[in-house]
C-alpha cells in the first residue's frame, strides 16, 4: 500500500496544485485554514502542533506564518523536499519528517494539537485506525486531534 501511495504522488498527481484546482478545493482550503487557526488559538496557548500527511505543506506553511510551532510529516519524500524548499525560501521554522502515518517517529505525548487528514484518504479501515491511534499516542493527555476526511465528490442525483 505504501509504495502505491508514493508512486501515485510521484508519478500521477501534482499535490502542490490540489488546493487551487477549482472553487471546491479553494473553499476547502480557506475553511480548513480558518478552523485550524480558530481551534488552535482558542484552545491552546503556545501550542506544539503536528500535521500528519501534510502533502506539500499548504496548511503547514499557513499555520507557521501565523506563528504556530508546527511539525509536519508525510509519506512522500518529494512532498517533504518541496516543503523544505518553500520553508527555506520563506524563512520559516518548520520541522519536517518523511514517515508513515501508521508509524510516527515521535515520542508519546509530545503535541498539543495533531491534525490528520490526507492519510485518511488512502488507508483502508485498519490503516485509518492505526493512524488515528498514532495521532492519539503522540498527543498530550489534554490535547486535541483534528481529523478530517472529505469523501470523493459524488454526483448529485435527483431523488425523484
């Protein structure tokens, strides 16, 4: 499964353009940015945040630009390389890691807020549970984990 995901993003899909493809994606990006900022700043002062499956880092960069202490990880090395280049160009302080959402390389109870989204699109039910378990494991006991999963767009059907 891991190799299929990496190959898909390496060969078939440009993740860096996903959130600007169309209005649906632009709205998703804007809403999630607002939710993340509101939630993090309202519930955690000086939060340490982890974004699991960060892709090329659109949310990561936005949160860092707002002063959030953020660590980002993704399964695809190409995504992390692009994020690292953007981080350097923008002069931001973001820690990045290449890793699997189901086996995070972080100590228990390290983060105040954990965001997990992208990984949930690609994992089977068992993998989703493992990724969520890992998110909880690396969260502090009083922390919050924000999971999102938008199913693929389904065509509207007329109920009549």
